[in-house]
């Protein structure tokens, strides 16, 4: 079973700053199998990034994903007020999806 | 427009059985998997399992296998999540989500299940 960790648990930043979120898998995975989601308070999650680096439809280009092997990163280049939320990554492998515990991006 | 519309909030008692639903529209229901994802109060997302509506094949997370049943009815474009005996630890929001295999591109609005005597 793949274990997925995310760091940091909470990121306190100001609007306009850059956010860098990490997602680590316990074993090497294909980048095709890594996705990132945003969840705002009281809402369902929504897809941001798939295949590690491809933005979903309608996602602004301030969101970018990168990485390979076991280490993947979500970067938000300049935080907008609507970006303060919780971000989850997930990994697909062995016919299973595993979510990371999430990173909360909060206003400093 | 792709939509996944879930059934409403439920308040079953411990030991009750329950089935919640997820009705799909705006795409070919049999061409995509439907996953179910649990979110316990104040916690993260947990993938429970998925069903392929085309042939009703399902697979489960080891954490949920044997405790829930995931199924679908392609005649009404609807997926289901079912329990035979609920406990308080099943209290959570349950989301359905569409998947083409590697990621989940559309999500339902969530169904709150509160198990309480």
C-alpha cells in the first residue's frame, strides 16, 4: 500500500506571496498518477492538477505542478484571496487511490 | 454539463442499514468510474472504492472492504454506497466523484450521514 504524506500541515502566507506545497509517496509512482485538489470550507473538493503538472479546465496559470518519482510539488505563484483553502494530493497505484492528509493555506 | 447530484442528508440510528445515491448526467455514464470518498468531521479525504458502471465491476480500499458495498444502475445513471449496519464512526460527509482512471474530475455536492441514537 502506498502511503502519501504532505507538508507542511499549515502554511501561513499573505496575499501575493508564493506558496509551495509538497506531496511525497512512499514508493515511486508514475507522474501520470498524481493529482491535486482544492477544498474550500463547506464545499466539495475540485480538481486543480492532474498527471502531476497538467492544469484542469479553467484553472488559472498561477497554479502549477511538478515532480517525479516520490516527490511532487504544487506551487501557487501569487496567492489570491480565493486561494486560501485546503489542498490535497492523491496518488493512484495498484488499483487504489491514496489521498495525502492535506495542507491548509491560511491567511497570515 | 457534467453533473453528479447526491441524495440528501441522512440521520440513521446505530445498527441501521442505509443506501445513498449519486445520479450522473451530462456524459456517458458507462464510460467513467464513480468513486466514493469519505470525509470525517474536520478531517481529510479517504478513498473508499469505485465502480465501473459499464460492467458493475468494483474495487475497494482495504480499509473499507467488507464494510460497505458500492454498486451502480446504468438504467438510471446512478451509483450507490450502501451499509448494512452503521456505527457512530460512519458519521461523515460522503462524496461521489467521476474518474477516467487516474484522477477525479467532477465531484458531487456531498451527502452528510450522521449516525445517532
